[in-house]
């Protein structure tokens, strides 16, 4: 995925990777690690905290000027698109050059108009199935799918 990010942003001077805590931030750091060898510009990693069930309050650290920046919003799983849609709010108050999205796993049950630009795996699931990405320290351990109990 890092190769695709570098290719689609060839010639750019800077990328801002915004990882949605916790798993999205770990993935953002992994992507950043791979980009340092293949992307000629500067790569900045920023942490975003958002309550995915009630996404009213969003915190970004460190706070930077997003004007004229290329932003890559990163999450572990794109389920309904709700978290990523709300996560766009701080960037809409600025004037970024480009906003892209990345998810390790994407489900096909979007309820919100979010299309993921970079996808590790895409699954067709039922509404009763949920996908989880497991992380440990700074590594992505794996992903699995569970079905809701009847």
C-alpha cells in the first residue's frame, strides 16, 4: 500500500498521515516507515482521537496547518464509513490540497458516502459480521471476522 501511496503522490513535497487511534495510528506509522525509503518528500504522522460510536469530539495531535497539504486519513477497518466521514471535519475547516483515505480492511456495507482510496483487503460480508484488526505494540498482528450472536 505504501508503494501505491508513493506512486499516486509522486512529485509532492509532503504527506500528512493522520492515523485514527489506536489501530489506524499504528498503521500510519507502518506506512510512514515504508514511505521513507520510496517517497522523496517529507512524511508527517499525526494522531487523531475520535469516538467511533459517537464521533462528535475529534482531537488531533500535534495540531498543524492543513492548508495546501496532502492528507492521508488512515483507519484499520472501513465498516460503514461513519468514522472516516466524521474524521474529515477538521480538514474541511482548512483548505487542503488533497485528502485521501486508507484502510487495511474494507467492508462493502457503506452507510456513508466514503470511498477508500487505498485498501489492503476488501470483504463482502453480511450485516451481522464484523471485522477486527488486531495490533500489538507497533505491529499489525492480523485480522479476523466474527458474526453477531443471534
